[in-house]
C-alpha cells in the first residue's frame, strides 16, 4: 500500500492522531508569550494574535484601557496559528485619538497569576486627521486616483508638502504618488476638471494628491502626513486612513434580480445575464457551507459582455433547496452532478462553457465526460478534481481551519473574516458585505440542517464514495474520454491544495487532450477569480471565447 493510499483509506484515523498530537504539544513545548505585531496608530482598528503556552481559557487582559486602546473583539484560540502549537488570543483593537503606548499583560482569571507580561503595543505620537477620501476619476482610463485629506479643527496641513506623504505597507492597498513623468500622461481636460497641477498640493485646510493604487484589499490604507501644525504652534506627524472607492461589481448580483427554477424537485436560485454562448459558473464548497452564487460577483458583469452567463446556487447552498432524503446525502456527490446537469436542461442550455472552482470542479468535469456534445470548453480552478497529494502538504491548514478558527460557541463575523484571510494570499476583495452575508448564512435553518446531515454522513471530499467517483473520472481522463478543450487555473499559494496538485491535474488532462492549458496565478490563494478578477475575466474570455460559436476576439 502506498503512502497516498494509506492516507486516503485512513483519513479520519490520521486526522484524529494528528489532532491529538497537536493538542498535546503545547503541554510539552512551553514558550514565552509573543505578539504578532507591536505597533498601531491612533484611530486604527487592527487585529493582533498573542501566542503563549500557558494562556488559559479564562483570562483577564490588563494595560489596554489604561492606554486608551479599546478591545472590539476577543477570541480564545486553542491553537494560535497554522503550525503553531500554543494556545492564544485573537484580538481586534481600536486605538482612540488619545491612545498611548500600552504594556499588555494577561492574567489567569482563576488564580490572578500573571501568564504574559511586557507585551508592548507602541502607539506613535501622531495626530489623527480624520477625513480622507479616494476619488476614482471615471473620465480617465489611467490607473490613478485623487486622494483628498481635509484638516480637522485646529489643524493646519499647509506644511505637509515639505516632508510629503508616506504610505506604509500593511493589509491594505499600496498607494504611491505619481512621478513627474507619469503626471505628463494625464490628459489636460482631467487636470483642469480636478484642478491638478502637481502630484501633491497642500493648503491649510486640505491636501490633494494624485496616487497610483496597487492591490484591491478593502481595508483602510494608512497615510503618514509629515507635518500637521496645531493651534498651539506645535508640529507633529499626522495619520489618516482611506478606503478604496466602492468597486463597480459591488451591485452586480442583486438579490432582487435572482431567478428560481425547479430542478428535479429542488427549488434552485440562479442569476442570468448577457448574450452569446452559454457560460455556467459553478462555485465551490458543499451543502451546509456558505459559498453561493454571489462568489462570482466580481466576474458576472464583465463576462456577460461576451457570454450568456448563468450562475447558480449549488445543491444545499445559498438559497437552493437541500437534498431531500438520507439517501440523497449518502449519494451527495452524484446528486450534485445531477443537479447541475438538471439545471442546464431546466433553463434550456444546449451547449455550454463550464467553469468550476474547488468542489464545483467535480460536477462540471463529470458533465464534460458524460455529455461532451453539450460542452464547448471546461475550466477547473483550484479544483477538487486534482489528484491527492501523497505528502499531505495542505493537512495542517485544513486541520486548523476545521477545528481552530471559529469559537466553540459558533462563528462570529470576525472569525469568518479571519478564515477568509487564511484562504486568501493577497487579501484582495474581502469585503464587509461578504463577511456579513456569510455570517447571516450560518444562521439559516436550511444551512444548519444541511450541515448537520453532511456531518452525520461524514460527507466531504475524503469520503470513500467520492474517492471512488474521482478515481473513475481519472481513469476515463487517462483513457482519453475528456475531449473538450480544458483549462486548469490555480493559485500558486493555495493553502488548501498546493499548486503541485494543480500541475498534476493538468498533466493528467494534457496526456490525452492536446487542447489543455495551465495558468498559475502568483501571489494568489484558493480563489483567483476573487483575488484577481480582471485577469481571471480576461483569461476566461480568451480561452472560452476561442471555442465560442463565433470566436471572441
């Protein structure tokens, strides 16, 4: 028996041993308390993780309120991080405008003994300038934005130009001032309409800067202002925060635009837009999880310029009905194929381009094998169809996400956001709306019913029923049965399925299918279509468009 076969056949036993070992380790290897970051600015809301072998479940935090730092969220962690065996705390802190450097200690609530001490959170002596905005000049195709910072009461920004602005790196988009050469490329009409004369203009009441933005992180970007003059004549550094403008796709898939159709007795929600060849986007996850059609909101409008786009809530997810019987759950992986195929029949799709992400890769691949006459092209993205990794490189990540991210009492918006960050690499396009929607979904009765059934039947991609189905599909692919043009897309930094297994999937398909391609997204986690939507949309347009009834240029 190979190592891979052993892991597959004994998946739950292995998980049990690994979990027990990981839980035991903190008792063996004690270590001092550590803080993953030791600075924050006034006005900043920031997450921190503290690790320490002796942190108990009942604890007291000391030293934050005294420094005018407010605790907005706290969560005990049985393991403080992936590959880190000590317990810890996940804190979201907010520094008030009068905050100072804090010396944080953790006490055992039962014994009052000190568990951690001397954890310093440095707060620089900067003035919080509260009003800042980024404007996206729609009349320009250039990658620039107009940054405006307005002085608060008793603040003078006229001297800020002498030292300029600086843009620290962090979990926010990267800003930089335009150079002189780049300023020359701005059309005269745009300069006139926005009163742009140079990259940075400062007055007593405001600062205007022309900036480039890299990244689509939705956290407020931090800006350090070199000089803010106060009413008493003092000059200090200032700090301001600014959000990216709301993206165009934010309202792409409104709930009121959803449609419903009966698919083999299952009420199924879907969205539809565009003209041309049918393109069906199939999200990941499984019944009882929070993934749904809205996962594709970054792609829906743009792809509908070239295709007749359909996006569905898969069986037991979103607002689509759950499997009806115990047997439907026992045969879940066959039922999800039947459901996607049944949807195509129900809405009258004759020929289609299929795109499946993660667990969504299974039904689209099975349909391409069974009904090649209906499928014009196939895309697998970070797909469950990849061969198993015999080295188990993603095991620590999956264990951590399953057992250690959410509180024992249930999910919270903050723990959901943290899980989204763990699946991502760039942290692009993690929005408050997505967090809110996912949190709301965890409280839907139908979601909890489906989740309970999936747990009851131990139904997940490691279940023997799915492993048998996947093995059969792999054998058919090796035998040359997958004849449709096939594209494999993978995030190079996917923590749940390493890029190596993505390459193995491509090798499997390309052996007998010369119309196979592979595309890796660098600096990208499990969801390239979310992290880099513009590049993903172009890739789908180019690949699927090549095989459209009327090829798309």
